[in-house]
């Protein structure tokens, strides 16, 4: 991607920058396929977008594919800072809109009336009138101007949330607070971004809620990674909302508003442990809105588009004037881009995604064929080890609770395996690698006709491949929750001359890469035949079957009594159950216990760490 700035006029005396670049014919041809180039010069923009748009991603269908018919409205939020408002409006008015209609809605919040006998009331009234006179007299040549003057003080939260309800899926809002200053070229960038990432089917994702023009500076997850982006990367995705110039897409914003309405009405607070923003909410309460949106984004797994420009530059700069967020003015946070920039938008598949800890997320790792298995296993492994987790016949909320424990313990080398479903795909798009059993077996001729025990066969094949790749692998078969992180690290303490371990009660299998000689294609074929002979009285699931076969083949197998470090919860041990210092895992049988009873037992042990919507109650960062 080529990003060129011929000249900049930074706000803080930055040294002159000269980059001489040209767009080659090859870049032009590539841009016709999936990427776009936008020129931010005083002349009309050089914009090259894909000639066609597919409807496979259920994207909005504009009236013209080559020139999408959408509207963008500026939502300017102001209160009592006339100099800030004047600077913001001047920068918006100086931008290049290229004969496009852009409306502006200005929301003026009323001052607070704490005491009607306040001697400063007249002064405050005069200040409000000055702001209104200025807004009324300000000429907006690019579209309609609307002014909404509040009858009472509503605060920043209501200013944001009540500023917009999209009329349709082709309406966008760009929200700015009054201490923001915009680059003259901000609109050209936003327009190109909308066309490229919203109306281009190959680059569209329903999980993207908008774009921020501010420079990325903040990581809300406590103990998260520092923002460190390669200088060659100009566009990336990050979960955090940016309040200093935020473009909002219509569908996710509507979804948020409805979510907010439900939670606010029911008294559900936007508490998300492990986040700096939760501390803000506890201190400032309903004066701020971002903790609500962050909680929503965390629940949905949505992302925001950000730019990463050279030399602390941005298309939107906050002057951080005195107000709700700053006790005193802190000055501009970045250098504003003023002149001549060519920006090439990358295909969505080339962009990197980051969560609230600024840890990279790799979405859509779905194995549906044998050719896709090796790269997914390679991307998931850690220290040449993998954890294979079954989601078949397991409640979704138990899987999500397990995921939260994996996050708590910093276990990230797992792969889920299960039948094709919306739930499996949702896990994948959130960054969790999965094996779609149905698609995967259909890609293997010898197993295409299998009707029974598909997941067992798929797991057997995945284990074979992992061992061939010199990875050790754990296979979780029962419903369980790891209590301590060293549960999956104890393999280093096991006898290195033993290739396979089976934990009796857990049905847990551990296979060393040294066992690849016995766990081969013939072994998988024999397991396939045994699946048809497996009676309903057999217990132990996959681990039981694997142990039986390994013993028959005289493999280097050892059975482990797991009673010492595991605790089983059932209907009879409600009052007597407790965790010991050496307890590493808690497990149960879903066949014998209802989900409500299991949840109750886990809650009593402090091991139920998801909320009523099956989302993690906390964001836990482990620095890379």
C-alpha cells in the first residue's frame, strides 16, 4: 500500500516531510480488483474502485453500483465552547466535498441550572445566545444546516445517543465534538472508505461498525499491549470506538441503540471488568457514553476501522479543550494533515484486527477441507502444542464460559471442532479457529459417506495431522473448566517415553508427536470402522475409544488416575464440593445434570464467569 504526503503543516511545529511517489500501472490494475486509491489533493480525487459489487454478503443494494447513492450527515455536538465550535466549523467548511451534498446537524446542549437564583444565570444565557447567533449566522454551502438547541442540559451521553437514528441502510453519520479540527481531505477519505468497505461486497463485513479518523493512542484493556503498528500499515481494525471524529454505519448503530435501550431500561450497567473505561463509568456515571458502547462491542465482537499515518498524523485532531473529559486544556493530540495525500485502501482480507488488549485477532479460520487444516493448526499452535475442544452436544453457554477461562489463563492454542452451525461460524469470526466436521469430511473421499460418529473421525484425523506436524495435542471430550493454567503445561512433567495418556474420569487424551508412527492413516481408518461397532453402553467417548484401540495395538499408553487434581460436580455434592490447592480442573456430565444445576454449581465455585448474555464478564489482557 502506498501512502504519500507531499507536504504537511503540522500543528506542533513538526519538521517538513517530502515523499516522492508515483502510482504505477500495476497498482492501477490491482486497484480495479479489490483495493482503492484516494488522492487528497486540491484537484478532484483520483479514485479507483471495483467495477462491480456482489450481493453475497447481504450488503445494502445502492441504486448505482459504480456510484453508490448514499448520504452522509455531520453531527456536531457542542455545549459552551464558542472558540472551539468556531474552529471546528471553520475546518469543516474548508474541507473538499467535491460537489457532494453533505448536511450538518448542530446539537447545542443547554447549560446546567443548579440554582435559579444563581447570579451567573444572565451571563450563561448571554453565552448561549452568542453561540446560537454564531451558529445561525454560519453559512454552510454544502447542504442543509439544522440546529437543535436543547431546552435543558442532557450531557454528553444523550448528545451522542440522540443525535442519530438512521432512516435507511444508505445513511451515514459522522460525529464530531466541538473541540475537533478536521483535515480538508477528511471527507474524500470517508467517501472512499464507505465505497470500498461498505458497498464493495468483497471487502464488506457486517462486523465493522464504522471508522475513526483520530490517531490510535489508547488501549482500554488493563495491562494491554502498547499500540505498535508497522509503518507500512495504513489501515487496520480495532474494537475501540474513537470519539474524535467517528463515522458510524447505520445497521450496527441501530443495533446498539436498541441494545442500550433494553439494558438501560432493565438497570443493567455497562460494567466490564479489566477495562479502564469501567473505572471512568464508576467515577462519571451517565455523563459519558463510551462504556455503554464498549460493552456492546465486546458482546457483539464488532470492529472499527482506524488509520495509521506517519509522524503522529491524523485526519481528525482533538484540541482536548476544557470540558467533560479534560479539567484543563491539553492541546492537540496529533498533527493535522493539510495537503496532498494519496492513500491506497487495502482489501479487507489484508487488514489486521486487534481487540481491546491490542492483541491481534485472526478471524474466519474455518477448516472445511483437508487443504485448510495445516495452516489453521500452524496458526493456532503455541510451543508446538494444541488443545482440541469438542462443541458437539455441548451447550453454547458452557463453551463460552470455557472460552472465558481460556482467556483468564492465557490459553490460546485451542481449536474447536463440531458440526457446521451458525454458532461455529460465530466462534470463527470472533477469532477462534474451528473445524467444520461436515465440510471437512466431505472433502475426504474415504469418509464422505460416513453417517455416524462424524466428529470422532474428524478428531482422529486432526490428531493424525497435528502429530505429523510435530505438535503435541490435548483432546477435551467432557464438559470441563480448567482451574489453573498449568493444567495444559504438565505434559513437560510426564514420562517422555510414553506417547499417549488418558485420564480415566475426564476422558481426556494427551498425544505426543512421537506417537505419529502408530496414529496414522490406518489407525484413523480402523477407528472409523470401530465407530460403527460402538454400543450405547460404552462410556468415555473419544478418549475411551482411543484408549481401547491404542491398547490393542500395544501403543505406549498410560492411564492416569485424575481423582487427585480433578473435581466432579453432580447433583449430590452441592454443599460438600470445594476446590483444593491442587485442583486443576472441574468437570461434569451433561447427560446426568441439567444446565441450570451445572451453572449453579460453577457459580458457587466462582467458575461461572459469563453474564446473562453468555459474554465474558471481564477483559483480561496478557501482554505479548
